[in-house]
């Protein structure tokens, strides 16, 4: 191959204020790092290049080339990036490594970068990979997620809709359970259809009622373009105006036949939550200042959306970002919110189910939920117990007894004995007498909720937390009370 040299050339490009470093691998006969035809001994091109954005950085990953050429395998990868769509490339200076991933640092947030990777063996440089692009950005995490759900898994029945899929069916089942949607037929939901403003008025007023908001009388609010609609629809539209959830397209028009955009949806849901009653684990902040009345909202206006620009109002941008921090979105991990696109029925279901989690909407019966169900270490897990009647109204003053059991492989260990009484269960932090409901046990408040309590779960264990209700003084008998008991299981693992 001849004598082999490596030459580093430094220069500064003022427009980017970055050091340009170009490595040239040279022998008597060829220049390897410059683009061109690789020699027969050169490795192939890396494949499958991906780029994942971070704060002023991008993580690149790729697959090693199938052919390593001569020289005893891949010895290094050369990383290049371009801030101008491939017109000019710069090399990212890193240590010699044959690892198939790297974090490219020192980038500028919101710029679009193009990346390519070359494989190098002991003597030759292969061709470039296909390019990948990414836009570095400060990555935020939602600040104010709800601890619990309005529709916990295993509690809400499946709807009868045959046209929904598993990745969002729980949300559709949720709003069907609470009577927010009736479907387009008894068996279809039409998830990909757009939502008109008159339809949204019905959905929102039903959701508001479910969330504990007292609906106003629905008297006429001056909209001149809704007279041809049913009384139910007109009432719903007027109620939204009375609640301040809509202001109309103009002072005198509602535009009922128009489709709801994703921007409008954020405004509607954000305003509705301000009127709703907070539930266990929901996020609330002071209306103003640092004291006084609170309302369901997030004060955090950060998000990872990159398209909240253009003609959006300040209120719209804040509404979208605040809902994102509450977890009220269908696009938690993607950079585009797409505010001008129409809201689909699928997305609406996801928004509403996530929003309901912050409210006092909870399923019928006595229901226990955990703040987490599979966690590392030995954390404190917070538990919520709620009680609702068959009409989903809160039941206050219910005595609740709780106990727990650590799952064991021992054949001698059991939750209950042959007579149905507690055997190897133990008290929770709020229990008084094990497996006995007495007057010292806690009661649900006026909103039908037990005060949130926590348990420290041992590491590498599975612990079951039980809750049940009756009248004092009653001892738990699994043969009698099993149909009314509610239980969650928490698994901890090493980490």
C-alpha cells in the first residue's frame, strides 16, 4: 500500500464559528477520506443510520458494514455533519472507536443537521452511509402528569366498537364508559373522522358534567347560525359559551359545521379543566399568585413541539404546552403538534381520557389505584381509593379498611386461611386492626375519595394492596367480601 500518512487541516468558518477539522488519509497512491471510489480493500458503507435529537446534541446509531474489507476489521468510524443540507460537511472530532453509536455534541438547537458516517479499517476508508437528519432541541419532560387514571386498566369494560385498535382503544372505551360518546353507530366509532364544532359541543358538555362541572342553563348566547340544529346541540353550544369554554368564531357566530382544529381542541380542553373539580392525583395550581383558590392546570409552558409558531395566538401556544405538561395530548414524544390539522375522533378520545385523569371522574364501586405498578428499588408508592355509586356519583363517609400481602413462593404462605379469614396479610400504613373494618379506619371525603396514602415496597418483591368497605365493626371474610374488594399489585425489581 505504500507509506501511510494522516494530515489534519484546521480552519475557521466565521459564519458558523466552528472549528473545521478535516482528516486526510494519504498514501503514495491515493487519498482515502475524500469522497470517491473506495479501493478494493476498503470496508463497505455503514447502514441504518439513525439520528435522535437532544439538547445541543444528536445521538447517532448505525449498523456496521457487511464487508470490512482488508486491514483486519473496522478500526474507526468517521462522523460528518452538515448544517446546510449537505452543501458543506464538517467532521466531528472524536476518539478512535469501532463502536456503532456516538453522541455528536456542540450543535445549535433548532438547526437542521445532516449526518453521514464512514467506516475505516487499518488502511482504507469506505464510502459514506446514507444520510440522516435531526434538529437538536432542549428535551423537556412533562412536569404535571396525573398520578391516577379516570379509567384504570381492568376496571373499565370494553366498548362494543369494532373499528378501533388496541393502541387507543382504552381511551375510546373510557369516554364511552362515561357517556361522552355514543359512537357513530352502536358498533362503530369512526376514529379517523374529523370532529365538527357542533359535535364537539356535545362531547365537551358531557365531559364537563363527568368532570364535576355544574352546567349552566344553556340559554341563548347570541349565536345566529345554530337555529337549524337540535335543542340538545343548541343547549350544548350555549353552555360552552356560558362556561367560557368557547367564545365563538365571532361574537354572533359559532360555525357549527366547521371542523375543530387541534389548536381549537387545546383551547377547549384547557378552558374546561379550569372549571372542573380536581380528583386524586390531579394537578392543580393557584388561580393567581401563591395562595387562594386552585384550578386544574399546569404553570409550565415548556414542551418539545417545534411547530408552535406562525399564526398561533399566545393563548393557543400556552394551552398546547400546558396540556402537554399535564399529559393531555396524543403526541407526547413527537416534535410536531400540527395545530392547524383537524382533530380526529381518535385523537379527541385520547385527549379527553387523559384530561379526565386530573378530574374527580372515577369508575363505579370501590377502586384502588397505585402511582406506579412496576418500579426499581424500594420506593414509596402512593395509593388512591375512590368510591362511586352506579351513577358515578361520589359516595362520602365510606369506611375503608386496607391490608397488604407480600407474594411468597413458600407453600405455607397464604393470603387467607381455609375459612376465608386473613392469614399472612399485614397492616398498611393507614390500617388500624388487621383485616377488620372499625370506626378508627379512614373514611371517604365529600368527593368520595380516601386521602392518598403511601407504602414502602421492599425491593425484588411483589406486594398486593387490598381495600374494602363495610360497616364497623366487620372482619374481612374472603368468602363473603371478595366480590367487593379491590386490589392492586406492585412489583419492584433491582435497579
